[in-house]
């Protein structure tokens, strides 16, 4: 859950290993001590001029580049791990050479380093907040809340025959009334390529997923009814209603990713709204703009079905 939420909330602008590869710089531009392992079980994968590259550094780089997902783990004995490790080593070497040449003293580079630092710190704060707020209890709570508020739609199982003219549709309806098999006529006469070869079967659907004419035609229909013909953009339609039932509620497992996204954004927006409410943010004129003012905090979204 944690990784899904974080993946939804924020993505780093640079790869994780690119940030890890930036040697910390003190006032004199000298390399400082690198951070230790990310967690107790983390292992050293390589050393570059005495500085350790951890397995977690390689893992982060693979995730940042989209080579693997947040929940996947690289096998340190795999070829993919070795390729990613080579990239991290190269980044460390480039960062060290940049320091040797004094690249870090360029004002533009310093601004980029500061921006990257802000981004990493911001993401770390979001991670802590999300870890605390987006938990199993919160997910289940919102799921149950939405189940109580939801008004389930009716779900239909129907077959259809689509033809080019109202007259042809009327003739087919007479054949059906005399006992002809709907699925056989659908295969023989329907012009809808998506359904004619399976006897016109539309499966289960709700009317909001269909053209408006279907909703009007099925408004009072019940299982066993023959509906139509009615006009649509595709032609004239006859429907045989096989079943009508209340739409089953979405399961917790199916709803979980969407609920996590909602809770995550809800937490991030709440945090930003509070921070902006306390901060003095001034938007200054740029590119000919003539006025500046305090930035309004973002509006918190109304709570709605995830």
C-alpha cells in the first residue's frame, strides 16, 4: 500500500540514483560523508573511491527509471541489477569529477541542487504523512462509507439485433414473436460486427455505458422482455432482456487502488492547504505581468466516491 500511495502522490524529477550520486557539498565544496544504509538489512553493492553504493541505491534507480515497479525487488545476482549498478557507478564518478572541476560553484548548478534537495525533502515528508494516514483502517473506513452512500444501478444482460431500417426491424420482431430464436436471427441478420457472431450477446452492462437510446428503451424492461425496435446511430435495434439485477458492489480489493489514490491526494492537498495558509507566498511579475499578490491556497476537493 505504501509504495502505491507514494507512487501516486509524487514522482521525483531526477532519478533516485542521480540524487544519491550527488556528493554532499559543504561551504568549501568538499565531498562530505555519504549516508549509510537505508535500512539495517541493506547491503553494500560496490565502493567508488571509498564511497559505498548500497543495494537500495540500485533498487531506487531501477524504480526511478521505470525498469521495475515500486513493489518489485531486484535480485542482486541478476544481470539487470548489474546493469543498473553500472549506471549508479557512472553517476558517482561523474558527480565526483564535477566536484573536482568546481561545477558545483556555478550558480545555475547550485539552484538545481537546492531544487533537488527541496524535492527529496518534500517527498520524504509526504511519505511519512502517507504512511501514517493511508493505512488499512482508513481504506476500509472509506470503502464502507462509500458503500452506504452508493446507489447501485441496475445491471442488464441482453442480446441485440441491429439492422439498417425500421421496416426490417419490424419484420424481425414478427419472426421473433412467432418463435424464431433470437440468437440465430442475430447471427444471420444483425449488422453489428461486435455481437452478431455470438448471437447478439452484450453481456452484463449498466445503461450509463451505452448510448442514450438504450437507457430510454430499457427503463421499464424486465427479464424476458423483447424491447424495440428503437433508433440509434448504428441503426435500428431490437433487444432481448435476459436478466435485470442490482449492480454488485465493487469489492474492497478492486476498489483499494482507487481509494488509496483518493486518500493520498486528500492528505497531500490538506497539507499544502495548511502550509500555504500559514506562509506568505508572493507571486512576482514575470514576462510583462503587471501585478502580484498572495497565492491562494488550493481548494480542497469535495469528498466524493473514490
